[in-house]
C-alpha cells in the first residue's frame, strides 16, 4: 500500500526553468510634429509627447505612456562655450558609477549649423540617453531622459530604446532662429 501511494505522489510534471525573455512591449510608430515657440530654436517631437516651455526657453517633454520625461536646458553662449561643454560632459559622466557603458556619438549638421554629442548610457544609470547641441557662438541645448521608476535597465529597456530614437530625431531636427 505504501509503495502504491509513493508511486502516485511522485508522478507529476517535471519542473522546468522559465526561458529568459524581455518584456514584449509595443509602442506606436512615431509621428513627428514641429514644435515652435518664441524661443531661439525649434525641433520635431513625437506626437505622443507633450512639451512644456519655461520662461528661460528650457523645456520638459513628457511621455505619459512611457512614464518618462525629457528635460531640455537652453543656454545662450556668451564667450563661455568651453564651460558649457565641460558641464554637459560632466553631467553625463556622473552616471559612470552605475552605468555599464557610455557610448558617444558625434553629431554634425553643417547646413543647420548644429553640432553636438549623443550619449547612449547603458546599465542601471538614472538617465539612459543624453545629448548636447550647439552652434558654438549663440545657442547651447542639453537634453536628458529620465523615467519615473527605479533604474533597472532590463525592465525599462524597450522604453529606453524607443525614447533614444525620439531623442536622436529631436536632436537632428533642431534649427536655430535669429541666426546672425
């Protein structure tokens, strides 16, 4: 009797480990619209986002579906381009403590007089993408994306990739007004 009970209890499905996988999140195909303000620059942004401009022409671009925000800071260049560049690079490299890697990509658009750097920050850093652009004589913009969540790169990876592409598009469509 004991042998029969043992055989029935021991019969069952084998426990198998779950395969590794990323979240299967999908986001809408980006539709970009030109954003114009009274500020000295314009750009194209994804229409799923909302831009709010401050009096100093800095801006926040909210992505409610992704629970993230892109922060833009605008500064006038007044014989301080080296200090602005140092500050932008310092801000990015403060993430090196938590980042696995920071990949730099130069950006040059001679026709629009826009030059800059895009930083792809990988790992559990607070910001996964940052950039700066300038004409080096009058205008300087920095941008950083932050999610309203604890930085866990595996969990936010799909949203980080989506926003990285949006940030690149924004950066590549910046144009200056009032160019002397």
